[in-house]
């Protein structure tokens, strides 16, 4: 039996394992990815990770600046693909593009749909205190992650896992799921099940201001915020006029009638801060314009007396 013809849409490192898996089970006739972007201190143009792998595999690459054109949709139809696989491409695909392959487009989405539809499901899963997430294979329609699902696989979120760590595991899981479940789907052996839209939640695009720490919240919720927004956009607070990014935290035992945001202790073990419920130890922080350092290193250069106050804004 001839291998199916496939198009792949994807851009970041997260999508790379899935492209590799797709190349193992299908003839990938084209990769569509975002244009090269300036990167690093010299701001030299750098190719997306997906482009790098595609070129290694000898797959033709296109990097359109616009996907909502008749010409682009027609160029995809001319490829006579059976399916397109979309993983973190970074743009919303119009109807003409979705309909170009014979069996449409399949999205590898990093949540257990209908939970966490949108651009940042991995980060929001952690920030909202979810203890389980996963990956779905979804038949794409014009809605925001609203199409029917034909395969899913779940995993537990670690108590101290960051979004970067979880993304790496979900990336591998998505590739594994595609390798196992796309061939039977294309053969008509899997049925897509409509989502229960009433149960849907959203995972909107991240903004820098989402990382502002509200110390009146429980310590556990702030801990989730810190690890969910690591490495970007980063949780942050203010000590006096100094903006302080919080990279790693730990739940602490201390808390007895103190004001939320009040520093309870600051030593080589870190900075312990009172929260609305419980307390949080700041293990790794980064002052604006400085390097990332342990809480103990920060205290050695910036004395933080007990009773000092951390705030959400200056």
C-alpha cells in the first residue's frame, strides 16, 4: 500500500518530533512554516526549528507571509495531499487551506479538549492548577480548536514541573500519538467524536502582565503561576522599585498572621514571603538587568529585612 501524501504545518521546537514521526509514516510533500526571524545579539535571521529538520530530511519548505490568499490554497491543492498535519504553526488557517488536502487538516493540540482551547494550553494548564493534561488529534474546522477528536492520550503534571518541562514531554507524546493513530484514521478505522462545547475552557495568548503576582492568593496558586509562566512571560513582583522575576519557588511552612507580600525571612535558603494562604520560598529570582540567581545569592547582594513588602506593581 502506498504511503499517504502529507503536508506539515509547524514552526517551533515543539513541532519537530511530530514532523519526524510524520516523515516515518507518510510521504511529506511539503513543509509550511513561519518566515525566518531575527535572533540573538546580532539579530541575524534564523530559520524556525521545523525548517531546519525539513531541510535535513530533504522536504521542500515554503514560508508564506500570508496564508489567506487564493493562490496559496491553490498551491496546496496542487500537491494532491491526503492530509495536512498542523502543530503549533502560529497562524489561523482559512477554509480554503483546511479543505485543500483530500481528508482535510489534523491538528496535534496539547490539551485534553474541550479543555484549554487556544494558543497557550500548556502554560494555562499549570497556572490553573490542573493535575492532568495530554494531547489530542483533532479534525480542524474554522473554529478555535472546536473540531471533532479522533485520538487522545493523557499524562500527569508534576507538582513542580515548569511549562518548558511539560512542553518537552507533550511534544514527545504528540509525536507518539500521531505515529500510532494517524494511519488507522486515514484508513477509515477511527471515528472522530464531536467535542462537548459546553465544557470548553480557553487558553488565551500570553501577555507579560499575566505574570504579575497577587500575594493575596494562596501560596499554591502563586507557585503554579511561577512554574506555568517559566520561562515566558515569567511571574514577577516588585521589591521597592525593583522588578523581580520569579523563576523557581517552593511551598514553605511559615505563616502566622502576616500581611500578604510580607517577607518572613531572607537567608541563604531563599526569601520566604507570606501569601493569602500559606507562604512561598523564592528559590531563584532575577532582578531587572541582572542574571538569574538563587534567592540566597540575591539576598547577599540586596539585603531584604524581615518585614519588607513585595507588591504586584510599583
